[in-house]
């Protein structure tokens, strides 16, 4: 007469994992690094565009300055908020496999 004794790796409440399985698992990061994304470069281009437009639009021919520095900085703050929200949404629902090579 033999009895089956469950080992510690298996459980009746969940799947059984062996030590081999746990060591083969690759860790993951939440998302790509921010400087590797297209939205980062779009954000930088938009900030440079706002600053350039603010500098180029001036008061000529007796007209007021329609795009003053305070309004330009307001737009930069709004762009920054938008960028941070987009990064937060990207981190909320995606996984990127871990890559130990930082150059990739």
C-alpha cells in the first residue's frame, strides 16, 4: 500500500511551481525609459516651439505683444502636465521585458 504525499512545491489551492520555473522567469520593468519614447521627443519639440514662438512674436508696428512670456510658460506647464499624464497612463497598463543592456 502506497500513499501519495504532496511535496511543498505543489498546493491544492494554486499551481505548482518548481525552483527551475522560478529561476527561468524574467523580470520586467513597467515601461521603457522615458528618454526612449516618442512622446518625450514630441514634448521637447513642443516646448522648443512654444519658446521660439514666444520669442519671435513681439510688439511691432504699435501692436501689443500677443504671446508674452507668462503665457508661454503657462503653455509649457500645460504641456508638462499632459506629458506626465501620458507617462502615467503608459505605466499603468503595460509591461516591457527587462533588458540588462542599457544601450538597447
